[in-house]
C-alpha cells in the first residue's frame, strides 16, 4: 500500500484503485474495511519509524488517500530527477553528467519493488523503473567513454550487453569501448552476436547507427576515436 501511494506522492490515490491493487484484500468480505485496517497499520508503522504522526504522512481525502511528502523524499522520484539531469548534460559536460548519473544509480539497492507482491500497477511501475535504470546506465557509460574511461566500463558493458541483447545502444557502446582498447575483433563479434539475435528473435536487422559503427570499425575510421558524437551521425 505504501508503494502505491509513493508512486505519486502528494496526489490522491483513490480507494477503488487501492483496493484493486491490494489483491490480498480483494477476497475480504468487506474490502473497504480491510483497506481501512491496513491504512491504520501503515500509519502506526510510519509513525514508529519517523516519529511523525501517521495521519500527517498519509492523509485522508474525500476520494482516497495521499502520501504527504515531496517527490524528492521518494528514492524512485529522486533517481528519476537525477537521471534526467545527467542525461541532459551528456554532450555538453560529460564529467558532470557522469557524476550526477553515478549519484542517481547509487540509490539502487536491488530490484525495484522486489519486496512488494503488487498488482498490475506495481508491476508496471517496477518494469518502468528497471528500464529507466538501464537507460541511466547507458548514459553513464556513454559519459565515461566520452572522457576516455573505456577500461573502467568495458566489463560492465560486456555483462549488460549479454543480459539485454535487445538493447542495441548497450551493444554500440560496448563495440566502441572494445575498439578503442585495441580489440577490433571482439567489437565486430558483438555486432554479429546482436545481429543474429535480432534476426532470430525479432526478424530484424541492426539499426542504422549500429551498422555505421560496424562499418567504421571495419574501415578503422579515425572519426570513431573522436568521441561518441560519431555514433549519432
């Protein structure tokens, strides 16, 4: 219940939505009473942890309940804000982008909502956060490649590219890192592996950006050492 309220801190979550999301309460003979009992327990728990009266943290409205906190008090929202700031600085200040993105990713301590057996909304939110984390990792590694930190990221990129073959950007970053470390054959092998996966699983070819990187590696184009701007041309 706290997780559902924390998705939109400061905004009212309707009673109907809470009852729908809390599947354990759907089997109750009186789900509204069960929801109210859960809400009382939640407020008591929050008060014992924070010292703030629970009814001030979780407020009742005419239509539902709201978590009365600013978005930055919720780690997921704080992560989102930092990741957005870091991404915006990628091509103008990669050092600062890397610092902010690293701060954002340090907020993660495992899988999103791993301890919440939620309904559809919880699962959808957890999946969105997981995708957002991968995007922030790609931004971080791009920033580090932009400042010549290939050796610091190549191992992580190799692991993530294997775990997420559908993310072509991850593979592109890995190809660049490997090539710049003098591992041309390994960089081309990444392209072939992703191409085979895309063709087998989705019936697709790699996108234009990845093909351009492959061509540049084959030609040993000096532009590929000039920064990640090449990948977006």
